[in-house]
C-alpha cells in the first residue's frame, strides 16, 4: 500500500495505540434466551387419562409429513446457523482490516518522514495528508484524518459515499470520544459500522486516524447467498417429499398386503397367504402373520375334522341305541339282550370319542414328550401287556439294546394298538410275534418296533390307505375270543392314532403283507446315537 522512507526517530511523537472491541456474538434470527422452567404449582393434580383418539390420517401421509417436517427443521437450523456464522465471519474480517490498517499507520508514524523535507513531520495535518495520499482503500473501508479534532482528509471505498463529505456529527463525536478507541456505531439507515481510532502526537499537537469498515455490502452478500440456498433447500424439500412418499409406499406395501389378506380370510377359506419378499422387519411381520394363519388353519382343520368324524361315527350307534330303547320289550330275556346290545354300542361310542380326542390332541405341540428310555426294558414291558389282549402264542423275536429319546407311553400305546389289531384278525392259538431293533448308526440310527400276525393279510390297495381314519383292511371279522365281554369291532381310528404318534416323533408307520399269509405292522422312529466319547490318556512325566 505504501513505500516507507528511511526510518528516523520521532522523539516528540508518542506511540499510538489501537484497541478494538471484541466481535459481538451473532444470534440466529428470532432466537431468544431460554426462560427458566416454571416450577410446579402446589396442589395441582395430573390430568386424568384420556382415551386414545383414532388417527384419521393414513400412515403413508403421517410418515411423509414427519419426514418433511424433520427435514424442514434441519434445513432451517442449518440455514440460521450458517447465516450466523457467515455474519460473524464478516465482523471478524472487518476487525482484522481495521487492525491491519492501524498497524500500518503506527509504522508510518514511527518511521515516516516528510518527503519534501526528508525530516520528521512537523504537524499532524501534514502527516495525515501524506499518509492518505499514499493509501488505497478496500471496498467498504473509510479512512478519516483528524487534527485537533477536526477532519483534514479522508479516503472512502464505500459505494455511494462522498470522501469529501463531513461525517455525521453524532457519529464523529462517538468515534472521537477519548474513553473509546474502537466500537460499533449504527447509521441512520440502520447499517452497523465497525471502527477503530489511532491517536498520535507530533510536537505538541495531537491527531487521529479513524478507520471504519462498512459491512452492509458483505452482510447483503451473505443474505443473498442464504436466499439462494433457501431456494435450493426448497427444491430439495420438494424432492424429499416425493421420495418420502414413494419410500413410505414401498415400506407399507407388505402391510397393505397383510390388510388385504386379512380381509379376504373367511370362516371357510384360510388358505391365502401374504407374499414375503426380502428379509427385513416388514418381511418378518408378513412371515409371522403367515405362521399365525398356518396355526389357525391347522386348528380349524382339526376342529372341523373332529366334528365331521364325530358326527359320522356317532350317528349310527346313537340311532341303534335309540331304536332299541324305543322298542324295549317287557320280556326279561329280550330286555337283557337289548341292554347288552345297548351297552356294547355305548362302549363303542366311548372308544370312538376317546380315539377322536387322541387324534385331536395329536395336533398339539406337547402330544409327544421325548425322554431317554431303555428300549430293551420298554420292549419287554410291551410284550407283557400284549399277552392280556387275547389267547395267542406271543413270541418275542428280537430286542433292541440301548437307549433312545422317545415318548415311552405313546410308543406303548401305538404298539399295543398294532397288537390289538393282530388279535382281531387271528384265532386262538395263532402266533403273534413282537420285536424291536436299531437300524443304522450315529445320527441316522432309527428304532423299529414291529408286530407280525398270521391272519388273512392286507391287500396292496388297502395297504395304501390303511393308516387313514375310518379305513378298514376289508377283511376284518369279529373274534369271540378277544378280551372283553363282547367281540371287538374296529372303529377305523386305531391305525390313524398309530400314525399320529409316529408323526409326533418325526417317524413313520408301515405295513408289509402278502394277502392270505399274514401281515407285519411296524413303526420307525428317529433314535440318533450320541457320538462316542474319546478316552483321554494322561501321561505322567517320568
């Protein structure tokens, strides 16, 4: 900005000082200090709980509105904070300009000489005249030289400001107040001006240099930039609204599918399911909903099947009992025969109801309770109980050695049912064989328990459906030597119970037969063997 002449001492000039007020912190527009929280009033009671109001705004709109509002709040906060920081930067730069100008003037006063006499300046007016002639001001900067409190010259980089015009008297009075060396004044139009003053002495005369920075142009540039960013933010907000609307629709699409499927479910149709895509939280909701529908469908199917089975099987014995009771004779012998027949039908009804309840309970998760049991002891126990079913030649052919995780009571029930069926198709003295064995090894090991008879056998066609409900082998006839006071008549549910028990274990029921040469019924149950423990030898150091 200037070229300093050779330095000379100024014994009569005191070193000037420059003190600037710190930059005042800028607050965001409309920001106010937080008021202290009001203390709770004594004696006040909490408002009673109000019932939840029903939301009328769709979830998609709520999601979109909340995203837009949160984005708008964030953008406004960023804009206000950015504007405050930019305005603070303007003030800091203004202070820096004033400080730099004051330091240059201090060096000039200390080292400068009059270029005409090559001697120190004789008057403050001459010093200020030479200094201002050598200076060039930046945009928004104003330099005013004062000698004896009166203006002697100025330089202005402020747009629309006349360098020769005298400053406002009140503003000049504030800037020349000896109690202040810097500060901020506000012009008549509300524009803030930051200023600093450097006082000096030449001989016995005093002078001052006022340095002022007009920040209106820089503040306006900040406001324009903020305005431009506001328009960009508005466009971004509109784009965000569209994206939020689309994303909310995609997120809620599985929920709408759940709603559609739920509305389509009727009492007689529980087969529809929600399509599942992906593996996120919404997909897990759809999977859980489908699992719930599966359980409801199973329960409904079990209930319907139980009702149908009970109505189908109990209708005939009820009709028989009612018909015989209506025609009950007064003759003692006929009355006794009728009572025996009615008692037999009621016993058959009881067995049918018990079997139906077992099949209905087979759909429950706790139908089979697994525990480790000794298979050899279980086989011997089953064979001992089977001997009470009828006068037959019972033979235990093979016994599995080892333990297996099974439900011993259910396995006993299944095998005794197979033995009871064998009794029904054989005559007194016929041979019935029972056995158990392990097949496979390790994780693939299975327990097989079987019952073989010498009855008429099962046809190939009947064997395919013999484990279904209310299906007979087509050749079963009542045997008078079976246990009980009357012949046993099959209800067609025994083998269905056997299959339900094996299904509960994760196994299978099977039959092998040649028509006219007897049949072998059996069950296969998973019985994985535990891996053998490796012996660990501890070697002692010798």
